């Protein structure tokens, strides 16, 4: 009986883990540039000194949905949406290079170009610093052009170029901070073919209705597992009572 109890217990535990992944997707349905995570369950035999006759369940995150979200027009010159495949390179809170499609950019008090979450945007030589300017424009190739303060309308200067990358999707994985990185830990090379659209943001690719349906399905599975645990416990108690009678 204990084998059935532990199998049901692992099923319930992994149902909760799968619900966490789905709930995180749903919570980020309105987060610009967010990519939904997949989750799946599989059987995991237990190997030990005896034969692997006991099989537990295992929930895992096999991949991330890399499909593009819808474009949202904002008209703001520092808002960017990537056309097709590609990523914006940023410096993560850990200090390494990571990638995002959240193009809601801003310039802080020190002139550093940052994402909406405060991460520095990478240029050709590191984080991009924008000098004081009356106007800032970002071209389709990521080139940043400014009209310096006090300069005439025809006086413009190119200061840097946003690092845009397009590594193999199979080589990317999402970290706990929601940013993408290459599996080998190395920074990707800049790709001159990646194009951006200024004045737009990319919406999350989460399908809220599908995520709700999956959460309800996982809830039913969890209830089934807990009922199985209760049944096994009752059967075990009945068997122990019969043994006492003997």
C-alpha cells in the first residue's frame, strides 16, 4: 500500500509544480515581450538496489514558446518591437549579458538607456549612455540618433547601436529572472539582419483562455491524487485492523 501512497503523493506534488508554471504564464499575460513556458509530465522509474518497478511522476519545463506576440502601437520613440526573430541584449542584475523582447525603454538620470525593469541596454561597446539631447530616435537597425541639446533641427549625431541578436532558438533557455541566455553561457554575436519597429511594443504571447483551462485540468488531477492518497490510507487502516483480528 505504501507504494501507491508515495506514487499518488508525487503525482499531487508535481501537479502543484505544473500549476505554478501555468499560473506564472497567466500572471504575465499583460507583460510586454513575455514568452510563455511549456510544462509536461512524464513517468520517472526509480532506480536502486532492486528492480525499477516503482514509477513516479515528474513535471518539467521542456521549452519556452518563442512565437511572437501582437504589436501594440504606442507612438513613443523609445518603445521598440522586434520584427520577426531576434532579441535585445541587456545587462542582467547578475552582470552577464541576457536577452529580452521587452522594448519599453527609458533613459535614467545618468543617461543610461534601460528597459522598463531597469536593466541597461547593451550597445556595440557595453551599456548605452545617451548624452543630453532634445530628441532621440532609434532606427530600424537599432542605430540611436540624437539631436544634442542646443543644436539646430538639422544637427544630429549617431551615438551607438543597440545590440540585436538572433541565436539559434534551440540554444536559448529562460532563467529564473525571465531573461533568455545561451545554454553555453557565452554572449551571442550581434546580428545586422534583426530589425526593430519604433513606436510599438510586443505583447505577451500567453493565451489566457488556454492557461485557465490547463489550470482547471491540473486542479482536477490534483484532487484525484489526493483522493487516491486517502483511499490508500483507508485501505491500509482496514488491512491493519484485519491483522489485529487474526
